[in-house]
C-alpha cells in the first residue's frame, strides 16, 4: 500500500491550492495529476506564472501575449532573475480545489451515503454524508479541511457541542489530534478517521483500503435499542415553570436554571438539533425570538409566522421533555397578546 505523502498535508491548508498546474506542483509534486480530480477550472486564465525560485522582487512572472500569438512568462525583476519561457494556453488554466468533488469521491470509495454540504457557521467543516447503522439509524459523516496547526481541535469541538449522538470525522491527517481530543471523541462514542491511512492511489484514482464501516470496526456506538430510556430530566422533581430560566449566551449556547440547578447547555444538549445536518432546529430559532420579546410571540414580533402555532407546540414538547415539567410551558394563545412563556427566557447580553 503506497501512501500519498503530499496531497493530504496540502489539504490541511487548502486555501493555497489555487493556481496554474505549475503552482500546484510546488505543493503536490508527482501527486498533482491524481489530485486534479478534486479541482475545477476557472473561466479566466492566469496573468502570472510561478518562478523557479519564488520570493524575488519581480515574482511571480507576468504573462505577456505577443502580436505573433506567442505567450510568454516574463520576469518582472530588474535585473531579471528568471528566464523567459514560452507557454501554451493550457499552461494558464487556473485550478481551484473543489471540496464537493472530494466529498463525492470519498462517499463512493468509502461506501457511505453521500450528502455533501458545508456546515453552517464553520468554514472548515463539510458534512459529506451518512453511515448507515442498522435498519433505522445512521451516523453523520463530516470532513475537516484547513485542519493544520491549531484549527483541528476547535472544528471537532464544534461537532461535539452540536451532536449528542455518535458521528464520524474524516480528516486529511490526524497529526493535530492530541490525547485530550481523542478522549473527548471516544467518550461520545464518535470516531476520527485519517484519509492519509485509509485512501491510497489505485489506477490513477483514489481508492479506499476498506469501506468505512470496516475501518471503524467497534469504534462507533451501535444503534440504540428499541425501548431505550430517555435522558434524565434536567429539572429537579417538583420544579415549576416559574422556577425555570433560559438565558442565551450566544447563538448556540444557553445558561439554564431550574430551581437551584444551573448549567450551560448547547442546542444539541437541549434536543433541538437537526439530525440531518447538525444545525439548530426552527424551534431553537423560535426560542431565540421569544427571548428578544420577554417570552411573548404575537404578530408584532419580527419572527411572527403562520407556522408558529405548530412550532410553539413542538417547542413546548421539547421543553417538557428536557426539563421534565408536566405542565405546558406556554399559556394558551390569546388574541392581541399571543403566546406567553411561563418560564423566563432572556436574550444574549
């Protein structure tokens, strides 16, 4: 098995991977042709061309189109430090890394269900699909790009905060995964997978050494059993809605108080996460809108919508399940007043 030595480290800093083929070869070397499967060509040709020893005052070489149709790359230094070279039109094609093309190839090769889209609010993360787990369950699969240096752990922590169930993270390499991060991932029964170790060249393309479910083995938690108990309610027994306070700390996190108990929770921990993409549900957005208006939702609220009756109903069920308070968390709708929360909900300060 031949490992790729340049492609995966280069994808930890993919913003550099845009330019003519000669530029890409500086980072990818002999793996350039294989890597181009994951690049798209831009419409405009380049007006510069890399220098053999970049860094000089006239770098990079500028492209000159001569009256006789010839194209040349000319050094801009004085005196000139690089030779002038002739170019073909294809030498000036600009290639840009396309994460979606890599996502599609990973899903096909690693044999999981494709579904590529960027993760909202985090530019380094892509959801690439789902790994089936039993007949009715599936785990989301993510790809971390731009994961070099100290950017990898925050990206995984972002997923840990948003998902209360297992997931899979693919990364170009796991060189930035330290013992603490691995412990947090294992505690969630999630899994980290290195593309450096699981994807190899085969007949000019990338191929997986094994399907993803075999690579994981027992690393990821099996599907929950039918009839498994729900999580323990947050509120102590006997708590009323008048003793509950939800204060937003940011768009994804709240300080929750029930009687004498107070903790910081994410929208995922409060069971308001879209399991398809890991984003907050519309109920979470509705809770934020309620916070801005002292717990009231009526037609004067900017978030007013004809769908809010059903959304309030679902939000009420979410809150009752999370807190374990039997009474409804909202007063019945009253014309001119709307819905009023029986608990205190406060906006971000």
